[in-house]
């Protein structure tokens, strides 16, 4: 059962790696270039006329600024915009890092059959799952915020990398693999 848990952990990590690679989006500079392409047969004057006739939506009303926040520098405004600044970056690093470290301890358990390695591997796996759930929650909130702010002019609180948009089926497959991995590892560590 320990080897089955190891193989299941490896498959879950492979799906997670594929999920991460396919969810990465190009930067905003690539999107702006692709949003307004000029066709090959179109002249510059025709492009200018079509751009002039394009209706641009009016900007959304600005959020009222409190008197004490008026003089805050942009870095402080960005920090105040997030409930926990840096959580997304921390979870994005911690989830795969903890999963790899836990995999190493579980491999040590499979080779040596020392129960201490199993207990440490289980604890690190639970930490990796908590980091993955927090990463999912923060990324979902960021993607909802980005979808809501799509028509607005980016301000000082809206800088940073775009949120990752994973494929739903892959995300469900990764979550199911993680649940089965925890079940197998917990049963093996408890020697049921």
C-alpha cells in the first residue's frame, strides 16, 4: 500500500505540474497587442478611422478616497488593497515545495520502512494541501477581481501578475488525486 500511495502521489504531482504549466497566461503587453491587430490590407488611415469610431466605455466612477489615505504612496495602497499581501506568492511557492519535500520523506519511508518518515511525510502532505487550498482561494478571488475590473483603468492597487486560470477538469483531477493520496498515506502511516 505504501508503494501505491507513492505512485498516486507521483501521478497527482504530474497532474499538478501540467495544471501549472497550462494555466500560465501571457503578460498584459501581449494581450494589448493581440486585442487591436491591424489587418494586412488595411492602411494606417483606415486603422485610425476605425479606432476613432470605436466606442470606448466611460470610466467607472472612482472609489472615494478617505482623507487619511489620500497621501499614501502607491506601494502602501497596493498593500492595503490585499487582505493578506504576498499570500498568493507564498502559496504558489509553498504548495509544490511542500509536496516535493513530503514526497521525499514518503520515498524514505518506502525504502526504509521507518514509521518516523511516514509520520513526517503525512504531516508535510497535510501542509501542502493547506497551501494548495489557500492558493486556490486567493487565485479565485484574484480572478474574480480581474474579471470585475476588466473595463476599468488599472490603478495603483491593480498591479502584479495576472491570476492563473486552470482548466476545471484538471483541477478536479488534481484534487481527487490529493484526496486519495492523503487517504492512502494516512491508512499506511496508521498501519490499518
